[in-house]
C-alpha cells in the first residue's frame, strides 16, 4: 500500500459514513423499513468509521508526517504501541474515537429486538452531528502540502504510558454509552401512545448499567494514571476535566437508582426521563470543556474556540429539543398517585439517593463552570479548587453513605436490628482505635465501615435473599471500600519534600529513606536521570526524571512501593546541584482501596446487567 493515499482513503470513508447516515435517516422515515435492514445499515456505518480509524492508525505506524495530526503527535522514534495510542492523544483523533464508539453503540441498538424503529432515527441524528463535527471542524486527515516536516513533534510525554492504551477507550465507552438511555427516552417521547412502562424500564436499566460500568472503570483508570504518572502524589484533584466525566457518572448513578424504584412508583417516569436527558447532556458538556480550550488542564485536548462553539451548538440543539419534546408530551406520562410513594422502604431510599446524587452533581457543575462564566461575564479570574469541593460535597457523601448502609434493608425486621447494632458497634470501635482525635477522618471511616459491615453481615446471614441482589451488594461494598480509602488517605497521609545527596537519608513517618545511587539512562525518545532509594527491610524504589528533547519537556516517573494497607511514594523533583536533588516522599495509607472499590462498583454494574439479561431470556412475555 502506498502510504501517501492512506489519509485520503480514510477521509473518503468518513465522508461515506456521513452520506450513509443521511441516507439511512431518510429510510428510517419509511414505514416499510424493518429492524433487519436497519441493523445492516448500522453495521455498514460501523465498518466505514472503524476502517477510517484503522487507516489513521496506519498513518501513525508508517510515520506519515505529511498528515498534520500525525506530525503534531508522533515521532519516528516513538515505540509502535505509543504510536497507536497517539491516535487518540489529541483533539482530532480522540473525537474520531468518540464517533467510532458512538456508531458501535448504535449498531448494538439496531440489534435489540425490543427497540422501536424510531430509536434508530434519533441515534442517526446524533451520529450525523458528531461526524459533521469531525469533517468540518476537527479533521484528522489534513496534510502539510507542499511542504511537510521530515519529523514529528512527538506525543505528549504525559500520555506515553501503558494506562493510556486503555483509559480513553474505556472512558468513552461509558461517556458515549449514556447516549443509549437518551435515545430510548427520545424515541419514547416521539411515540408516547405506544409507551410500555415495563419495556421502557428494562431497556433503560440494561443500557444504563452497561454504560455506568465502563464509565466507572474509565474514571478509575484516569485516577490511577494521575496518581503514578503526574508526580504530584494525588489521586483526585477536582480538575475540570476530571469533573467532566464525574458529573455524568453521578447523574447516571441517580438514573439507575430511580429506575429501581419506578416499577412500583410510575409517577417517577418524568424524573427518569429528565435524568436520561441531563446525563447525555453532561457527556456533551464534558466534550465541550475538554476540547474548546476554555479551560487549562493537563487532560484537555484543544485550544480552538471554533470547535468549542460547534460542540456547544450541538449541545444546545439536541438537549434543547429533547426538553421541548418532553414538555410537549408530558401529559401522556401522568400516573395516579400511589399511596406507597412516601412509604419508608428500599424504593423510597433509592429515590432519596437519586435526589442526593443529582444535587451533588449540581454542586460539582457549579464549581466547575462558575469560573468560566465569571471570566466571560465579569472578566474576573475566579479559582475554585480543593477547599470548595471538599467542603460542599462532604454532606452529600455523608448522606449517601448513610442511605447506602440503611436503605437496602428497610423496613427493618428483627434480624436487621441485630445486624445493624453489631455493624454500628464494630465500626465505632475500629474508627476510634485507628484514628487519633481526627474527627472528620473518624466520622468518614465510621460511615464507610458501617456500610461495609451492614452489607457483609446481611449478605452472610441472609444469603438466599441477598444473592438475588448480588450486583447491588458488590457495588455497595465497592462504595464502602473507596470511601474508607479516600477518607483515610486524605486525612492520614504523610508528605515530605527533602533535598538528598548520595547516601543521605530522610525520616518520613517511621521510615528512613536513603538515596543509594544516581545514574543516567537513555530511552527510545528521551534521556533520564535514575535514582534508587533504599528503605530498611523493604525492596528498593527506583524513580526517574525524564527529559523529552522533541517536546522540550521534563517529566517525573514516580517510584511506588505498593502495599494493601499503604504505599510508599517517591518522586524525583529538580536538581539542586550535580549530586543533590529535591525529592517528594509520601506515605499513602489505604490508597489502593480507592481503586479496589471502583472495581467492585463496576463489577456490580456488569453483574446486574447480566442478571437482567438472563431474567428476560427466561420470561420475556411482559416485554411484548
């Protein structure tokens, strides 16, 4: 294959996907179109976009620096696996990945036999908008002609990491996946007279659980990457781009809890529809924040206001029309009030959790967007950081822990009273013994332990009933583990910045950290200063300071001595002189519980998804 034509073929394939989307939209309006034909068209779209994406990968592999996007984000000495990940390492490629995952979800929608035909019309409108954004505003196939560089600028060193291979695709699977509940809601609003509550709830639960599981793993991978790659020692900074994925996660979780309660409370249908629209709207808003250049972050991809306006226009058009449609058809979804609406039980607590999660999302949204609005309206630079988010979110997380600990077992029976009392006593004892006069940490640890022990004890002593809710059990255990890890790590970490020369030691907590050696090393596209540290009775820790000449950028590669109960974290800073370096050393207690908990949360979502599919296979009469 002649490399010079790969970008042209890829561009042509993407235009083919655009034309096919327009064509299929016209066909979806025909009453003769069946789902089998729709599935074929969706498969064709997936083929065109995925082949275009594969061609972009080939441009990187073959070092085609005549392509502007390749020249800006690759280098001939870059390892081949980082050349593949460089495809989604900047704005144009990441947006093409967005489109690829969107058409993948659309194809899965077309194969769902329970979905009405108008679903595919709605999904095609969204696909057309995003493909148009790539073609007209963010084209990754443009060339430098007639003069093209002989070498690329290299991939951002922050992104030259194995975690970046899987983090963006996983995040986008969840991020874009929340288009499914949105599409189902809009298709229901288009034909309200054909509304079937059981069918609607099943479809919404199925796709919401799947998207939520992927989004949870994507956020967890991003947090883990920030922890060991950025060198600052934290795992969550309330960065605007972190919040961009966290906000749809919160509203998506609110949606899942509302769907659990709606079967006996159909009056919540409007609330569920609002949540589905808001969640997808937040996904597009996150895309706007990351790619408009309106914020500054190590995670952001672009600095082009024109692209931002394009994305903002898509957001306002799609979400605005969705709410107009909801208002026009609200009368078709009015149900009689139920006497059980305010009855205190598990479903009521799910509604409460949904409201708390939504309020928490609003708080995060305000903290993320207010500095932007203040600068636009008042031309003032306003900074909202850790103190704001830590203080305003604390009451909401406290309520969520309480609701999660008590809600699934209401109304209490005699057995539950005993289990709750036992959980309460053990949690209070452990919290009191583990922490010394740290009220906030003691409270957070107590609530996390209370949730963990209530979930475990109820599972053990009421196994037959709780195994039917194994997805919920896993997710609540994960929430407890993450909460315990977050509280203990935030309140009890020990951090120290020191200047060390060869054979000097620093006392951090109960550990003596000794600098054993300093050396030089060359990588494929960087040079590095390597330092080895020794801790008595522990394995040695190796950390590096890398210099990427092509990007004129230095980056610390942290050294971490991992453990189930604590990490010892060492990061090489700047040189003081030839033999002395600044070093950051942190003792991180229970930090790995945070990511262990997120794995349990995602696993709970996937298990619930599988159980839901199996239940429908056994008895699908109610869906007809």
